[in-house]
């Protein structure tokens, strides 16, 4: 009888410990040097594109299912890839200035997943908190995982992050040249 009571007590204690301390998912670090973030901005009559460096990142899995992720982007690395020479340098300097991303005072941006819903075939609906210039807003996007590669495309409204230079929301007609939304195309290697 004493053995039965002791067995029940131990089973209860270990069972409660399992619920109190759930097993953390496996974090897979992103290979930053092999990953790529491309930005694409649009304006009346054209647009520009370039890259931004990933400082750190990880995706979290429970078994083979994605359950979380967090990333830090080095905004000081923002470059333009569709221009050369003097105009390329001027655009990059302007993007780093207070008119756009204020990289001297805000050298990083961040994304933290807050909800992940699995669809079929390695596709996920992701909601996350995106922080740019110290301002955090929720964003939703689709993410695909195929083996050790993850890809996503995000559409970001820059005005939500106090990036309003040339926005259609402010200024006169001649200043309404740059569209408020820009794209981020992300290819991650784990």
C-alpha cells in the first residue's frame, strides 16, 4: 500500500513538473552571411531597390513545426543596388538620414513573431512585432520553409514608423513622389 501511494505521489509530482516546465522548442540560428534581405521602394515613375544586412536571427521549432522567430537587422548596412557612383552614395546617405531611417540613433530594426499558424506544405501565416526607429507595430505575412531555407515577403507601411519623407500623406502634390509601402523580400538560411 505504501509503495502504491509513493508511486502515485511521484507520478503526480513529475506530471505537474512536466506541465509547469514545458520543453522549449529547438532554436535554429540563421546563417546571417548566407541570408539576404532585399528592399524595394516605389515612386511615381519607378523605384529603387537594395539590400540590408541581417545582424542575428533564429527560428524556433516544436518538432518540425515553426512556432516562433526573432531577428535583428543592421540598418546601417542599407545599400542601393540599382544605381552606381555619386547618385548611389547620395541615396544611401539619404536613406540613413533622419528623413528616412535615422540609422545614427536607430542602428537596428527588429522582428519578433507573436503568432504562427501552420498551413499545408511548409507554409505559415505569421504575425509579428516589427520595430523600426524605436516604433513597434504588428505586421502579418506569409513564410515558407523548405529544408534549411525560409522565405518571406513583407509589405511595410513606412509612415507607421515615422518615415514620412515624400509620403503621399503629407506635403504638396510635388512631394507625393514616394509610395508609403515598401517591400522586404527575405531569404534565410538555417
